[in-house]
């Protein structure tokens, strides 16, 4: 069989099992060909935890991972995505070392083909690691990995508390940046050398989700630094800021959107929950949709003035728009009867169907009650008749049930 069938067919079989580690493990025992293909999937993404005094032996600990890869050194070449996780131990002083630090640095420097590095928290209930309290040699090892010419994606997902984005200034290969829930960094976290990099970061995609206005302003400040970041190639943008002081960030957000609208192809904007209040200053940002945008995704709560705001934004889409995909994430978590007055699906139906190039409209509805189904029977009939509508309803309950039609 091996002599008659091309290797690409085997690779296709293995691709169908992506994420099914039990099946991949079983497949790796079939033959040497399948073992190699399956191992590439199994070790495509690994986790490496920053050592701490509370760490228990697990696959993500540096010592265990180093021992495992030491027995099969070829597996190191298969690793493309690395999750660097914290273990909730905040070191109280700079250069304070722990058992496992050397192993962490050694294994980190062994990954030569990484394409993505993700900082993520192992457990939300634990405290975050402080960057300034990590030993200098560990900081250096992490920064060297980030600046590797093969690393094109960096994600910072609410883990290292005071990681300053200016530390990424020399990551010349970086194209995709994702920053979620970063806290304001301490001045001590600033790099000692602040001269402009030789080569700018040319971002192609950016995702921001922030909970505090101070950290958001710092992120906007770095991203808009013309000496460090080139935004002329940015094609995908996600902005999600759910701060109660959202009105402090409207100007920064509007300025940033104007700055990047010339190149955007995909935009995801999440309207802050607090902006749904009628008495919340003039806190609603009106999106201006560029005609060359191809995919628009909006997240909002339909309560209060949420639906009129949504209609207003979609009404600003140019008649000659090249938009082909719309994704609407709509929350219906307030008093259900009020929607009968606030929501006019016919208006939304008309707006979507008048777009000349629209091929797909996917509406995700989040609700806590099944009684909402009463008002969804005739949702967007024209879009349904054209075959461009798909609706997914999530019932936010212990079972997280969904209904697709």
C-alpha cells in the first residue's frame, strides 16, 4: 500500500484528525510513515510553564518537557506554536531564581522553527507573573524567542502582568498581534534602550481586548508609533473594549480606525456593554465602513439603543461596497418583551439584502431564555430566500446548548 499511494494522501488522512490527540496517538503506532505525520500534529503546539514554587510535575513543566524531548530530539523540529503559561507565582524580587529556570531557558532556546508564541494563563484564579521580577537571563531568553525571524504571531492573553509592548519593537517578523486584558505596565518594565528599531513591525492583523482605559491608551500609543510599527499592511482588526470608562477611549479608537481604514479587509468591532445606556454621555462610536472592506463583524447588545446603533452603522456602508460577509453577534439578555418594540428585523433584512456583493450573513444570538424564539420566526425572510442567511442561537445555560437554522 505504501508503495502505491502518494504521501500526500497519508497527509490528508492525518489532517482530518487535527486536534484528536487520542486518534493521532493510535495512528502513530500503525507505521513509520504515519508516526512521522502524526507526531507533527501532536507536537505542533506545546505548552511551557514558567517555573514557580507551586508547580507540580506536568507535561508543561520545563524539566518534564526537556526529558521527553531529550529522548526524541527530532520532536523539537515539529513545534510551531508555543504556549508560555504562568503558574500563579509572583516573584517578589528581580533575579530571584527557582528550580527549573535553567531547564526553562534551555528548552525555550531549543525551539528553532516557532511561528507563534502565546502567553496565556493556566488558571484565572491565580496571580499573574511580573515581568520585572523574572531573572534577566529568563527575560533575555523569552525576548530572543520573540525576535526569532520565524515568529510571525504573538499573543499576550492576560498573563504576564507588566510586559511592555515596546519590548516587541525588534520583532521584525511579527505580523499578527493579539493583546487581551493587559494591565498597565510599571515604568520599570520599559526597555533600557528606547532607540527606534532598524526595521518596523509590519502588522497584518491586530486584536485588542481591554478592560482598563489606561492600558488601552498605552497600547494605542505603541501601535500608532510610526517609528516602531507600520500599519499600512493591516488587513484585519478586532477592537473590543468593555470598560465602564469607555467614553475616555472613543477619540483614540476613532483616530486609530481612521488611520488603518485604508488597508482593512476584515473588521470586528465589539460595542461596549455600558454604551447601551441612553444616559451614557455620547459614548457610541459610529463606524465608518470603507468600501473595500470584505468582512464585517459586529458584537453588540440589542437592549436599549443597541439595535438603532447597529442599523445606523450598517446604513453607513457605501452603496458600492465590496462587502461579502457579515457576522453579527447579538446579545438578547435583557427583558424579552422590550425587544418587540426595539427590534425591527425587516429593516435589518432590507439593509443586508441591498448590499450588491453580500454572499453570507451569519447571525449569532446569545440569550438566556428559549422564549426568545417567538420573535425569531420570520427573521430576515429576504436573506433567507436568497440563501445567504445562517442563524445560530446560543442558550446561555449550564449546558450551553445551541440551535442552528
